[in-house]
C-alpha cells in the first residue's frame, strides 16, 4: 500500500496541476470508486460539478481537496484514499482511457483532466463536510505525521512507551503516528538498530529518539526520490515511478548483505505480511517472562 512519501508525491502533483481549477463534469465509471460516498454517485457528481478545487492537503495516507463556489469556500472537501493500487493521474483529454479507469474529472479550462485509476478497487473517493480546522471527519483519527511542523516528539515518545506492544505494531498504528507503513517501519527500525518485536514499554528515551530520527530521515529521503515503486501501480500524477526502492537497506532484501555489517538480511512473518531485518544489528529481544 502507498505510504506517506508516495501519497505526498501525489498531493504535490495535485497542488500543481489541479488546485485553482473548476470542475466541468464528473464521470463515475465504477460504483466502488465512490462507495464511501453514502449519498450515492449522482450526489457525488452534483457536489463536484461547478466547484473549484482550491488546494490539496494530506494527512497520513489520506488526501483531501477543499471546494469553493464563486470564490467562496463551501465547507465541503473531496477526500481520497488510494488503497492498494489507486492512482490519481493528470492526463490530456485525448489520451486513451486506462483499463482500470474508475472516475474522471474534466475542467472548465479544457486542459488536462484528472483520472482515478484503481486496478483492485480498494481505494475510493467521497465528498463530505470539513470538520474543525478544515480537517475531514474521516481523517480526524489519523495522527499527525512525523514530517509535520506540529508533530510533538515528546508526546509521541510518551504515547509509544504506554502502548505495551511490539514497536513495529505501534508504528503501523495510524492513531499514534501517521503515514508509516510496512516498508518504512522496517527501514526505520533498521536505522535505529531495533527489532520490530522490541516491547515499546522497554524502550529508552534515547532509543525512541533514534527511532524517530530514522523515521524522519527515511521518509524525507524517499520523498526526495519520488517514493518507492515496486511496480507500475505506484506512480505520481504524471505516471512516473519513484526510485527509492534502489536505496532500501532491508525491506525486500532477503539474504542480501546488511549495508552496515554484511550479515544476510532475514525475513520473518508479521501480521500476514513480511518483516525484514538484520540478525546482527537488530537482535530479536528475549521473550518476556510470564
């Protein structure tokens, strides 16, 4: 699933190519694309037709675009989640339609259109009222991400150590820290020399600080390289893939040498997924005594 860097790359593309433009028409081509819009597809189309998209925002893995009419904010927003395979692409109107095109937005200026493409149909779009501070209600439970100016490191450290769970499980909890998924959790833990099974309540403040530094560094580096693209599904609004996959230290690197010590990388099962780590740099913690 796309994580913070991949979604932020899309947000920046929407800010550049879509913000400030007025929607001329909306075409919903698959009902699952708007299944989260409980009022139905017709209401979704009517809510957007004639509205101006004023900006592009993100929290965690969610995107939202505030709407206005006649220069006045409506208090409504278009919310999007890419799911496993969703793409928001900006295309010339005469470009052939993609095989898995689910929704299409044209604009009154006649320029490039916005297309929502989703092979697996786990992503989705909806409009809703903006909540406090302009934040959509369905996004309000997502914690501030570690690259945000208002991220509180002290509060994060305290909340992490209160969790009494494994540290990797905590990192994937979007109510604790936004935008971190399986890939960047593994990479951050490697940088902090922590095994994902390390109990959060046993972490020292120094270890938490090292972990947070690792999270911020790996997210920033990935963002600078356009995110991590393992296949053609993870692209920016122009269909271009990121190349941070070339810089991954442990994720997907089974049996390759650890970049730090040379020990072969191991893979372990984790919540129906895989975790990658270095057996030497990240020793598994001893089991708790009952």
